[in-house]
């Protein structure tokens, strides 16, 4: 899973969108996707409340997460 985030930056006072990381999950369930994203946010001291979007890249993606 590639992690691209759209994030409100307190430092720059604007929305920032970027590729940030990849997580290798194989055939993961929604809870695994959520855990990987939350771990990334925690590891990088990003505030959950500032997260602007989560999106999927195609029809084979686990829609239970979205």
C-alpha cells in the first residue's frame, strides 16, 4: 500500500499533499490498513485531526476501510 496524504500543515498554513511511505501488507483487511496508517501518523507525530483525506486507487481496494 502506498501512502499519499493530504494534510493541513500548521507550519506552512496550507494543505500539503505528498507521497510519504509504502506499507507491504499483502491481502490485508480494513483493520490492517487502518493500523498501518495510524502507525505512520504516530511515528511522525502527525495529528489525526489534521488528516484531510484517505482515498483508494481502484476497484480491488478494500472498501471497508474507506
